[in-house]
């Protein structure tokens, strides 16, 4: 029976992994600590590692895992910007869950928009104190407003369908537009200029890092709403905070934050947060921040667990790893996996 070391685990992780582990014949040891160069040695007693979005899979961690006999890391998520793939190539195979529930993330994005627009969060706090005033709770009709969707993968397309149900006029940008669709693609500059609402659903790359910044914000409509349920570093947080203060940006709904690794998934309610930008954003009445929970539905957790364990099973059974990714996949768009082999 193969033994798997799970890092950065929470109680909800165990629900479906415990349900499926016997089916795949795995023994799982859950660790609350994040994976990083200081904790990677723990994996020496195990056959594989399972990691999450805020674990550190940089050069030092990869080499520590490799030196401890680990040749497979299963990411129980779709994102992988925390992995040094160039260092991992030839040493550690990396598999992921490319799609677990686009509906979960897309629906959470719409929930953020609805809550922000109709001031649900503020109304909730008021009525709990028996304050039934409607002052400053005015929203706007979504119908016929223009929403710009950046990224039209599975999540982006699912979100577009939801938006159409609300009567929103949808425009979109993607570096690699979907073919044979009715999506109204525009340039990124046009999207920034025309949108009443902008929603980010693209991966974090060198090209998309801080795509929302001081200069691009200048191109936007005054009072634009910004939604981000993708990756925190798509937005320059300081520029966002300044634009909120100046009222150039009307509201922001964020499920991610560029410095979230230190904070998200943990309880800091009894501590002082030494991050002035995060504290400033949280203090804004027109900002809602959720701690990277857009994926958190029973359906998504079930799919994540099953696909993650299936990925590991295929590795140990010397089968084709359809969900493997390496730096050649990223940089060149091809590697040996195209020939139904492994990346290396």
C-alpha cells in the first residue's frame, strides 16, 4: 500500500479523500503544515506528496523532495504557478486537477457581484444590530450592463453563461480565443474601456502578472467593479487600493490576494495583520474578500479527491499521465506526453 503525505490540509480535505483512499489502495497521512524547504524532509517516509495552491514548490523544495526519494507530486488544484517546473523537470513529475467544477468558481464569482452590487453584506450587518435603514444601500440593475470577462476557459465560459442569464452584455478577451463560439471577443484595451464590470478568469503567467495596474486602471470607466476569483497577482493590490480610495474603482470582489500565502486558510482573528494593503482592502465598505473559497463545494471536493488519487494511481501503475504538466508543456506547448508518454 503506497503512502501519501498530504500538506496544508484542513478538515474539509479529509471528507472525500478518506472516502476514496481505500478504493485506490492508498494510506494517507495529513499534515497541517505547508510544504516548503523546511518541511519537505517529512516526505522521506512516504511514496508521494500531495500539495495545494499555497504550498511552496520552488527550487529548494523540489530538490529536498527529490533527495528524499519523492518523484511524484500531486497538486489537488488546477493552478500551478507555485511550482518551479524547470527545476522539477527530470526529477519530480507533477500532476494536477485541471477541472473540478467550473460551476463552483463561476457561481461564487456571481455571488460576489450580487453581494457587492446590492450591498447584501452591509445589510446583513445592519439588521443584526436591528438597524433597518436603507440609506446607502442602492445598487444597480445588472440587465444591459457590460461585463468584460478576461479568460474564456471552462470557468470563464461557465461564468459567461451565468451572466447572460442576468441580461448582461458580455465582451471577452483571451490570448487564445475559443473557436466556433458566439463569444464576443475584443482587445484587452477595449474590454478595459467599455466594461462596467471586469471579471478575471485567466491563469497567472509572466504576461498576466499585474494585468490590472495603475496604467490599465486609468483606461477603465469611473466606478467599474473588479472581480477576481483566479489568482491574486493578476492585480497590483496597491494600485487597486489607491483606485478604490479615489473612487475610480467602484467596488471589488476578491477571492484571491497576491500575498495570500501567509494568511489564507488560517485563523488570524486574534492577531494583528501586518499587511497594510490587505487591512486597507478589508476595511473598505465596497470590498468583499473571501479566502480562496470559490472552489469549495461538495461536488468540487469530490472531483478533486477522485482525480488526485486517480493521478497517483496511474503514476504507480506506470500508466499514461493525462494530467501531468512540465515546463515544456508551458513553454513550448508540447513534450513527450503528446505521444502518450510521460513528460520525461
